[in-house]
């Protein structure tokens, strides 16, 4: 978007970029500008009966970076049901953290995934690149993520209690384990 509010005709096709991911619907929830002009787009795509976290990487000319993930698209399931990726954060080392929630069969729980700069899951994070937190039988939704200067990761969202939904912030260590001292 140009300063006057109109679409930038030099971006994509008349200011618009559309990318098909998978065979079903897809949703974009977060865009990140990376050093060097790269652009990340994070969200979900439906792959049949459920949705997975998805991360796309574009060059500054908005063509997909073919060497990233699978021809520009990296994805992962978090749980066995519908996953919802609502946020993303770029770490100083070029890794990208995706955050949201996943359906466990009994309710929604917090979920994170971390991708390396080449689009593969970071096996040193959580369990093979994915970290989850189940806070019981109520639903929990992760809506925002940021990486602190010390490498710890904050996830903010909502926790459904017995009578209402509360704000919640969780802190994860750089390796994807929950920081229980927070």
C-alpha cells in the first residue's frame, strides 16, 4: 500500500499477490519482513479433514523462494485435528516461530512450531520442532507471539476457565520447553 492508501502497482500483480497452498482453503494471519528483503507469510491451509500450520517465504519481488521448504512453502501438523496459526515471530538467527493452537480431540491447546531459515522444522525445538501445552479440559487459544532479546518466547492468548475466558501469557525457553519459573 502506498502512502496515499492505494495499492502499489509494482508489488505482485497490480499490488496483489495470491498463492495457492494445498488443495483446500488457506488463511494468512501474519506477515513478517525479514532482513535482506525476504517476506514471510504465516497461517494455515486445509489438507482435507484438518488444517496445518503453514509458512511461505517470498523474495522481495514476491516470487516464492524455491529453496525454502517445499518450493517456498513449509508446513507442519501440530495435533491430529484442526490447527490454527495466528501469529509468527522472526528470531535474530533467522529462525521463524509460528504460534497458535491445535485441537486435541478434547479441546484446543497452545502450540508453537519453529522453522529453520531453509524451511525445515528445527529439531532442537520442543519435540522435533513443535512445542505444545495442554492446560486441562478447557480450551486455550494462542493469538500472539514474540521472541525476547534473551531468546525466550512469549505466547499470549486466552484460557477458558469454568465461567469465562481469561488473558494468559506463557513463556517458553529457547529450546521450546515451558519456562515454569515465569
